C-alpha cells in the first residue's frame, strides 16, 4: 500500500514539474536529457563575434558549450517525436486560440496518430522545444503591427507549424503565446490567477493572467500544442555535502550557493569560468534551458516565502524595486536576439518576482519562474515595455558543471536548407503568414535575393564588397531586409 502511495505521489510531482529532493538510492527514474538551446553564434555586448578563446572576454557563452542537439522525427501522421526527451508532439497549430479549459477538453478527445493519451504540456516540456536561433525581428520601415521580414520563430519550423499573432485582428505579431498546464503558485497583475506559457515569437516564458482570482471562467486564450509520453521536467537533487548539489535527473552539478552579488553579463561569464570550487575547475554559466530546469514552479515569494527553487539551494535575499524582500534574477549564457540590436541582451530566469510597473504601481507582472532578458551592460531601469519591466542589468549567478556539454571551438557549418536559414520558404506556415512576409520585402531586396532564402549573401550582392561589409551590421555574413539597401545606388 505504501509503495502504491509513493508511486502515485511521484507521478503527480512529475506532472507538475515540481522539484524535490530524492534520496540517492532511488534509481527508478532514468536521466532526463536537457535539450540544447540551438544557439551556435557568439556575441559580445552588442553584436555577433568570432568564438572567443579561453581566458578572453566573453568566453564561456552558450554557443561554446554544445550538449544534446535538438533532434526530431516527423512521423508523417500529424505528430513529431523529440528524439531526446521521447515526447511526442502535435505538429499543427490551430489559428483559433483556446483557453486552458478548452485545451484540456480537446486533449481528452484527441486521437491524433492513433493515440488517445494526449495532454496539455507542463512548462518544462514546452520550453524544451524553444530554439534560441530565433529572432524577434526588426524593421524601422515596417507598418505598425506588421511582421518584420527578418523575424524568425523560436521553434524549428521545419517540423512544427507556427503562427504569429493576427495583426488583422488588432493583435501584435508577437502575441504568439502557447499555454501550459503549469499554474503560478501566486498571482500576477495584483490578483490574476496565472499560468506559465512560452512565447515562440519573442523567445520568453512569462506568467499570463488567465482569470481573476476566485473566478471560474477563463478569459485569456492561447495557441495550443499537445504532448504525450512520459512526463518530463522533474528533478532528483542530492546534497553532496560539499557545497554542491547534483541533479540525478539531468546529470548536472550546481553550486549550492549563488554568487552573493550581482554583476553584468560579461562579468558573469568570467566569474563562472574562473570558479574553482569543491575540487572542480570546469564550472560554467548555465544556458537558458539548464537554468530553467532548476525552477520549482510550486514555490514563490508570496506563497512559500522562498525563491522558486528547491530549499536545498541557498539563494541571496534582496530588496527589490518596490523595497520589499525578494530574490534575484539569474543570468544565463544564452544571448537573446531581440529588436534593432540583436546580441545586446542575454536571457535570465527570475527566481523571485518578475517585476514591472503598471498603472503607477510596481508589481509582479510575469511571475517567479519567468524567463526574460536584460541588456548585457548599461544602467538599470524600471518601466520598459508594455508591462513596465524592471531591467536590472546586474544579475546573480549560479554555476553549473557536468552533463553532456562539450566545448566547441568554432561556429558549426551553416546548412541553408534547414531552419533557420530557410525561414522564408517554410511550407508549413499559413498562406496568410507567407503573404505578410512577402509583402514586406521590397522589390530591390527580392532582386538581390536570387536564391529566395530571405537574405542576401555576399555572392548575391551586386555592389562593392566594402559596401556589403558596412551594411552587414550584425556581422553574420548576410544582409537582412532591415540591413539591405532600399534600391540601387544613384547615378552620379
């Protein structure tokens, strides 16, 4: 009877992706590989750079540590299997957004691929699909609300269908939030019951208030992608007794304490790479997926008086922008490609409240456990973006080692036939989306883009090579729509 009860409890913990300390002798759970972020380029504080060498500035970032590469199988029956996690996903996405209640009802009725055990994913399952080769896109000349021609979804569209927000109905194109069944332990926006979702248009996790506290009616709708298979996202922590914690579920070892002080992104990389601790000298700054996998979504400062991480870890207490006790944001090694200066920001995970200023009040707007991004350098500010985000710039560090990560010394070769380099020719997207992208490309850019891959290489460019180098602001070897000249040069 006791064994049955323990098994039941463990299954519930897995379904909610909560974190718990499991005794070392419990070996029933096989390791859960954390899937790589996909990021294969290196950046300084503002733009792409060559892979830094050890002991040089910006060494130790995401692209330089390759782990389990994303790998999928199209089962040709409307389903996609993740070859790392073993999870099976629905391929298509309905343009009509749904509430959490509606999504759960749909999952119960589904027989896709001959299976009837579909469900709404938890946040760690859904986040395993995020691909940080994505880019929010930017164009100064784009009409308000239009999808930038250089935007790239943060999910592999060679396998998964994708939709941006419907700008024809008043949405922003980045209103492309996918729901999960992971609810925030607290509330956001001063009282909204909240669930965590992944935005595959802008590369973030946040909490979305889907109904008012005490209400029985869901009022926010999302895109939905369904999953089946062994639940993914649990932890199996072991206190090694030497200031380190091993997660047997992933094979990663973590520092029990954090950095104890905040720092900018460059300093965070250096801090982790130079750390010699508990007999190990191969510590590094975790990537976005590794750090997010640590989050315990059953905890929050307002409900458990703790950070959103298992209590076996020690986390520095801070006073936040509202002058109340809280817990920090933590840097990851992953650059976030966003807006007019891709490379300027890096991702962080909020283990305390993810603050913003709304209607003159500072409040928890995204939830503890959100993944956002901060500028790598500069001055902290309050009030950025629609939710008035707190941009701290100086964040904390928790170091990691082990797992399957291996040092990669140079950028891997580009395959222009695959995501994200073939993005303008994705056949899985709706005709409406393709038309929006095509309409935003001007005639001159289309003429230069002879192979139709949505960007202009140096061999396609018909001007002087030094002009190409000047136009290529992010130094990626291609001209995007925003970088390209808007017409042939004027005759003298």
